[in-house]
């Protein structure tokens, strides 16, 4: 993983490299809660697909950050 990839992952959560694991987890949970398909009722498929894409990006960023912190 490059430094730029880590920065991009942290940017998803609105954080910088000084963020603690506790802050990262807190932001992850908050974003998942906002964008989870079961929590948001959409009138169109576009909104549903957009939320699914955002959840995917949030989870990928979270996994990338955790991998970095564990190494």
C-alpha cells in the first residue's frame, strides 16, 4: 500500500493520518449507518445503487486502513 492510498482511504472518513483507531471505527460506523441500504428508503434504483457503491467504498477504505495499522 502506498502513502497516497492510505491518504485516500482516510479521506473517505474525513480524517488524516493522526486519527486514532477509535476515531476511524467511529467514523466507519457512522458512515455505514447513513448509507446502509436497509436504513435508507429510496424511491429510485439509482439512489439504491449509489448507496451500495458508497458502502463498498467505505468498507474497502476501512479494510485498507486496518491492514495498514496491523502491519
